[in-house]
C-alpha cells in the first residue's frame, strides 16, 4: 500500500521528503511510525543496526565505534 501510494504519503505526511521512489528504509520507517504494532522481532542472537550517521544524529566523519557500544569476543 505504501509503495503504490507513496506520493500521497510523501506530500501529506512526510516533511521535506526528496524521494520520488522510496527505498525500503523510508517505507519501513513510515509504516513503523504510523502503525500501532511494534515492529521488532526478538531474536536469540545478536543483530546489526544500520550505521547511518545522519539518522542517528552523529557528527560528520564520526567513527561508529565512538557512537555505539560494541565488543569483540
């Protein structure tokens, strides 16, 4: 539904959106924000989060290892 009607979401819901064709991150974020259903699946093993600095509010050029907790075992 979001892909087929993205122009409506872009023009009426999103502020300053520059996408004509959204990527999966934009669609998932939109659905997660508007949905009443939690969008996570608890797992029994470690997972990876996107390291997109601007989305996370990191300073330009910041090393992700200085922004998030991490460990090697």
